[in-house]
């Protein structure tokens, strides 16, 4: 059976939109990629390389070897422009170890994100540094993260409702309320004042500006008329 360049290009053009989600990625391509990267690192160590990925498709392997060897230069070429276009829209995602071990991690799969590299596990304090430096282009963080007070970052909407809402509430033991009559009215004064925007600003002051926690609390209480 003959198989010319035009036929191949047409077939891979049709395949391009679902290429990254194809079962062959997990069964064949990913194990092959890991084996090749391991062999390259064993032979070449950490020295920078110049690598040309011929027939790079959507750039999965090029991205993976670039992540494994950050000092290397990697080029990718492909006959099918639709494959290359899919590769441009890839995500490099980082998240905390706690998120990886939570039930929400599986919920993230509902979005079928096209990935340019394996998911990165970083401590919470490292996420936005990696984002600013270009090591990743998406991070998974809490809605109240202090970094989100700046317009530099775009918060993506959970339009699939994959993640359950986690609202802040106050829990107090009944015996404490009974033993301290002024406690209930004091806590009720906070009702409606701990908004998402307020929490982001407070976290920014504490985690990024490194302002004393007690000072931040006093300033917040004064700003909402509780001092």
C-alpha cells in the first residue's frame, strides 16, 4: 500500500486535535520518550545540547527533553502545520504536593489540559516565581492567594464546576460561648467582612510583604470599624 506525503499530512492534520489525548501517548510514546531522555542524560550528563526533533508533532517530546535539560536548545520541525498550532497552545502547569495528593487533583483532569511538559510539583512559595520566570505558564493555587491582588495574573474561571467551593466559616465550641458571654457578639461583628478580596490582601501583606501578623490583624480590624 502506497502512502505519500500528502496523504500522511492529511491524516495527521485530522489527528492533530485529539493527538495529545490519544491512548498511544500513554502506551507507546510516553515510555519511548522517557527511555530516550534517560539515554541522552546517561550519555551526555548535564552539559547543554543542541537537539533537533524531526517530526515533532505537537511538541510533547521537545518540551519534555527541554524540561529535563534546561540548558539545552531544542528545535522542533513538522510537516503538518495543525500539529505545530496545537503545540503552541500547551500548558506548563505547577502545583503543590498537597494538591497532588488531594481529591481535587483528579478533578483537574476534567479539563483535559494539553500539556507541554510533565506536571511540576513545587512548594507554594515557589509557584509564582516559576510563573514569573517562564518555567511554567499556569499554577494551581488557592483563590485567596496573596499574589492574586495584582493584575499581572489572570484567574481562570472553573466553568466546568470541577472544584467544590470552600467557604470560610467560624466554628466555636458551645462551652466556650457559654463561658465567655462576649465571644458570640465579637465574632458576629466579623460576619460579611472576610471577603475573598480582603483575604487576598491580608495574605499579601503577611506572605509577600512579610508584615507582622498582629499588625496586619490590628490594621484590618480598624479598617472595618472593629477597633
